[in-house]
C-alpha cells in the first residue's frame, strides 16, 4: 500500500479523518491494494506513523451547536416532505434524513468554494467568484491587524501527536486566524463555540507561536461581504489548550495510539 502525500487545499466539508506525516505533510489519502486512491484510515495511519488532525481530536467531544443545527434541518425537512400515499414510516424517515443531510452538504460545498476563493487571493491566484467575500475578509484583517503578511494553508505536525492546516497566520504580530462560513444576516447573533477556541489553541501550539493572538473570522454565506470577528482572550486560549490536550490524551488512550 502506498501513501499519497496531498499538498492540495484541505476539504472544508470536514477536516475530521485527515492525517499528517511527522513532518507535517498532509496524508489525506492512500493507494489501496487495488491500486485505487481512497481516504486514509486509522489502520493506514498506524502503518505509516501518521498523526491525526486537530479536528479529529476535537470531534471526540460533543458539539452542541452542530447537533442543534442538524436537528433543525431534520425538522424542516420533515415539514416540507409530506409522507406519500402508502409510504411506510421507515421509508419516509429515510427520505427526510437524506433531505436534511443534503442541506448540510450544500452548505459545506458553499463554504468550500468561499474558502477556496479566500485562499486563492492570498496565494496570488485568480479568485473567480466570491469577490465580495474575499474583499470583506481582507478589509477586516487590515482593520483588526493592520498591514501584515499572512501565510495561508500552512500544515504542521506537533511532537505531542497531532497535526493540522491553518487558514491564516502571521509571525509579525503574531496571530492565527481561522475562517468559518455560516448562514447569518445579523452579526450580533453569530456565536463562537468551545471547539473553535480549542482549534485555535491547538493551531498556535502546533505552529510554535504559543502567545499568538487568536481569532475566528465568520463569513456569511447568506450576505456576501458580511463578516464578523471573534477575538479570543489569552485566558480563553489557555483554557482551550487545556481542553484540547485532555481530548488528545483521551483519543490516544481510546485508540491505543501514540
């Protein structure tokens, strides 16, 4: 079995299940025995001595915000998909669940496109559509951090046994920014969650810039050009790292992986 080192942009539908070499190179896929490429799994990771992504570790904890959103999508799907004549309850429920999952896939695809445009702008490539999103992100970064040079899509691996790929960071301040896309029209109702805090805390440790300022930049999928910054305090970052470090130990013990 051959491992394929991926240097392409990460999928923003989910980083869960992503793996990295000890040198910080993304290893999201492998070539299976049949010669076809597939996603890297835990068995592959053991064989090739890979480390799990930050998001893989965080996902062992419950995400109440995501759970509530998924429940809402299922309820909405049930309201808009009436049960067909002679359709069994099981078939109807399957149809409702598939429809609700499609809403999540559509949202993830839109987020992936926006992220790709933002990444392209920092790498000097043509951003295509989503011009308003990119402009708003760049203006917000200047407003909050001034004119600095941002590094985009930098991957890493840490000696404690985790890896990841950051959206943006700079050593000039220093600062780490993680971009999230959400459906919102009211900036006052945008919420940040513990998993956001833990992710940034792990990123700055993984990058070796332990005192970096950390922020989430929420980009509206609903209103092009609408963005919201969430700046995390140093005490929040310390708490986030404690939470992440404990989840890392739990994941390693659960999977017998070090």
